[in-house]
């Protein structure tokens, strides 16, 4: 019998939280992990003292398994190597490394040599097979997902194709999962767990801007579009976002439309920036990158991270149904 995501990562439920840069701070990651799932803090471009400060907050906020998400194509191999070294040197064994997209083999081998658990999110069968061969929990991202897209396949088709090639691997489904019923469909396709992004964007502990959260809870899947307009800071990727005046008219001038703060440092936000609007962002929030999956139609309320975990835990491998049933029944969406 193959291992569930809960079994591999030491969780109570086979549920992973997406390490969304800007949105997934340590507050959200720790809340998800303390509820029995796998929280994940977004490392994005953090390095040096800023990354150390984030890692300190993460390990102080939970004694459960938790992850740090890194993005190889955004930082490049040299900076990624530095980030990986910091995470390995400055965190305990219970902190796993999660990569959005495939890193170089040397990175995977370094993580394996350190005996850390490894999660790799991919969008193609070839990358999934490659990651599984190096001991990774493979997150299969379908095009239903919000944010940057790693492939062109829909979720269940990708999971089924990977399961056919990898009968014993631990596979996690991602994309368009906004309800426990949708999670069950992903399991039926061959997944051993699920990863949620949009459902956690609207969690109380999320750092998403209040107007971003309300836009998600008020939307349905027809309000999302796949586009490549938000490319400043992350070029060359299509992404699923809520439709905005910027996606409708990408010929607008590139000018500053807001300000934000990251780890204490102020930044200007240009139109077409890949940066999400957080609670530290001001300006034209409605024109910024509002990453949102097709799951938004099933998400109608802002709730705690623990309530999200409880709602899904009752249908996922490794869940303790008796302890989570009461909160699960109160979850809307």
C-alpha cells in the first residue's frame, strides 16, 4: 500500500497549504500546521537576514511539521542554493522544503542528503516522474489552479497520468479544490492528498489584502481568466487571476499604482507586477494580481485556517473524523 501525504509528512490529514509568496506568511503556515495539516511559508525572494527572520518566526510558531516554499525560476540557481542552505542550516528536521517548479538535480540531492522531506509542485508528467525518482512528494498542479501555471493539463487528467506512470509514488492534487466534495474527486483520480491555495487566501491568518479576500469570496469560476499580463518580477508564465481592468486592457501604460512593504522594506508596485496585494499594500488594489483558482465558486466566507483544515480533513486520508466533524460541519464553501 502506498503512503498517504499525511504518512510521508507526519500530518494528521493529507492536506497541504500552498506557499503563496506574500499571502502565506508565518501566521498562516503555523495556523495550518497547528491544525494538523502542512502549513507552508512563502520564501519567494527572501534571503539573508530577511529569510532568517521569517524562519525564526516559523519555527517559533509551531512545533508541528511545516514547510518553506521556494521558486527556482524566480531567483535563479545561485540564489536558490543560498536559500536552501539557509533553510537547512537554520531550521529543525520537521521543516520540509517545497519547490514550485523543478530545481536542478543538485538541489534535490542536497535536500535528500540532509534527510529533509521534499515536496515538488509540477505541471507535467515528465517533471512529476523526475521529482518522484528523487523521493519527492509530487504535487500535480492542474490549470484550474490560481496563480502561476506550470503546465497545460487539467488536474484530474494529470493526476491519472502520473498515477499510471508512478503506481507507488505519493501524489498530491492541486487546482480548483474549494470543497471537500472536490477533494474527494481528486482522490478518486488517484491522489493521496490535496493542496489548497485559494481556500487559504481568504483565511483570517492570510496576509492577503482585505479587498483581495472579498473579491475572492464574491467571485465564481467564470470571473477568473488565464493571462500573462502580470509579468514584472516573474516573466514567462501564464497565471490564473480574477479578471481586472488590467487583464481586459494590457496596453495600458506601465506606471506605479501602489506601494507595499516586505519584511520592513518599502517598495513601489507597478502596473503588471506579479506581486499580490497584501495587508501592507496600498493603492489600486483592484488592478493588481488577484491570483484565484476556479475553486472560488465554492468559497463564500472568510474563516480561520483551522476551520478550512477541519472541513477537508474529514474526507482526506489520515484525518481524525471524530475530532474534526463539529468544525467541519460549520464550514461554508
